[in-house]
């Protein structure tokens, strides 16, 4: 929990430089997620997050793989907000329920290719980028490319920005994500 009270901005209260990104956020989501509303205090952070999110969408990972990366990073970083938000997005993107449940609980996945991706992401997070050689090899041997190995870092960077913002700001969970509320099991 943070002691900081950062404002939840909208298009009328945010610094002028954040306005275009907030307008785009409302257009894309139908509302301004509280994460974006808080990030708007720093237009540079909000714009960086939006740009990296767009770039991550351009990677060759499937929707399931993208959500796996984002949920795995958020799980390892203990980010309640992002776990709830990306669980909701994963459902919208038709990620199988058993995969979402396993990611939310930090359990191994049955699919060996997806599990190699989950283990690689966890290794990158837990070892500060020094992924274990055997996990990198397992990832590559599962059929992923060296380009995708580096694309994992785009997702990790994206979620690190949001996870850390949420830790500092103690971002309140949006009503739209309430059904996916999450707390890491002790």
C-alpha cells in the first residue's frame, strides 16, 4: 500500500499533453481505466505505456500468449490491479478459462509450449533479465523464435511500467474489472 494520493485524471483535469492519449483510451475502452487516469499525471509515462502497448500488439504472439505474458509479469510483481484487468481482457480475448485460472494462481500450464513461455517470463522477472539458459533453450525448443525471445521483453517492459505505477499509486480497481479481483495467495 502506498501513502501517495495521485489524482485520477480525465480529459478535463489532466495536463494538456496527456489529453490526446486519454481521448484515445476512452475511445478504445469505452472509459478511461484508472491506470491511465493516474498515469496522466505524467504525460510521458502515459504516452510511453500506450506506445509500448501498441507495439506489443504488433508482435507475433497470439492473443493467448500475449495475455499469458502480461498476466505472468503481473503475478510475479504482485500487481492486484493488472491481474484483475488482464484477467478481464483475457476473457474478452477468449483465452481458455483453465489457462487464466492457472496464471492467476501461478500454477504450471498443461500446454508445454505455453508453459515454456510462462517459465521464461517468470525467469526474466525473478532474475532481473538474467533468464536461465535452460529456460531460454526450452522456449526456443518449444517452437518460439529468437525474435519472440526479445519480444517477451516488450511485454515485460510494458507491464513493469503499469505494475510499478499501481504499486506507487495503489490504483483503485475499475468497476469494469471488479469481477476479476485478485490477491496473491500467501
